């Protein structure tokens, strides 16, 4: 069975199929052998692979969703100016309730502890700005429908 072959046994073409089967019988793919349990022992090198295959690595910009989720500095409690859902030409201040990768759970200011108006937005596509952006860019700040202001 191919899935039972260990990484270390795949490197040693001289080992027999029986030895391969026995080395993987421990259930961990043979990684507890005398050589150690590091995956570095496999000897795979991305640079060499790309050179040998004549290919290029994908640019980091291809993985914006990962970069943003790992590097976003949004923290619960932060205030942002966000486009109103019902009137996208206007903005209102919202508080970050929680973050989940590139998603933010926001609550418009003026809703107090009322969670019914919380909404999720994707930092990649949402119209989010630091507080003060509307003033600097002559944009209207208007409370959303249903706020208690």
C-alpha cells in the first residue's frame, strides 16, 4: 500500500518492500528510526526543486489572504471608520469586537451592547479606514439606521 511508505524508506531504494512495510508498522511513517524524527532529513530543498524543474516560486502577493490574516494589526476594541451598509457613500465609527483571520466582527458605535447589529467584514474588500479619515477626505459621517444616537 503506497500510503504506508515512510519518507525515509522512499529515499533508500535498496530497502525491500517488506522492510518498508515493517518500518511503517509503528504508525508514524517510520520517523522514529535511528536517523531521528526531523522532516529535514528528507532533504527536500525548494530552491533546488525550482531550479531543476525550471519553474519559479509563486510571489508572496499571491497569498494576500494569508499575509493579511497573519499580519493584520486589528485588535478587539479598536475603532475604525466603516462604510454604512445601507448607504455606502457615508461612513460611521465601528468597534472591532473580534478577529478571525482576515475577518473582523464589527459593531457600529451607538449600539451599546446590542449584538443584533454586529456584522462581519473582510479586511481585503471592506471599506475600512482609521478614525479621522473621513474628516481628512471630506466624507460624511452618518449613523447607520437603528443606532441610538
